């Protein structure tokens, strides 16, 4: 006897809605949580962009083709293109850190 998985969509939150208000937080707290979450996302994107720019700079300095970089990183050429074109949504921080490590550019983190 198989297990039935409920796949019905019961509610969709519009993109411009405060998800914290949708979850039942009071309006003032929902606004504060939304602002905090947006700041965290922007910080993450800024770090990803910086790492991607380092990879793109390394490629330019070494005058390499994307296909050659892809072979060195063991990824596809379109994946290198995504890095060069700063498509931050396609990468995690750890992936970008590992790519830089493979290129001989180790990443160090400073907190504070």
C-alpha cells in the first residue's frame, strides 16, 4: 500500500506581500522582520557578487577562455558564464569559495 502525498496548493502569497504578516505576526513585528530579512539577503548577494567578480578578474588576468576555466573547475562552460555574468541566484557561497580555491585564490573570512 503506497503512501499518498498531499500536493494540493491551498494558498499562494503574492510576491509583494510581507510573508511575516501572512504567517500571523503583528504588523509592526512583521515589518521589522521583513526589513531584517531583506538586509540579510542583500548582504549575502553582495558577498556572492564579490566572489564572482574575483573569479571573473582571475579569468581576465590570465586571458583564459571560459571553456578552459570550465575544464579547470570541472564545471560546464555555461556555468562559468553564469559566474562572469554575476547570476548570484545560481550559486551558493560554498560553491563560489570552492571555485576560487581551485583557481589558487583561497578565501578567508573575517567577522566583526
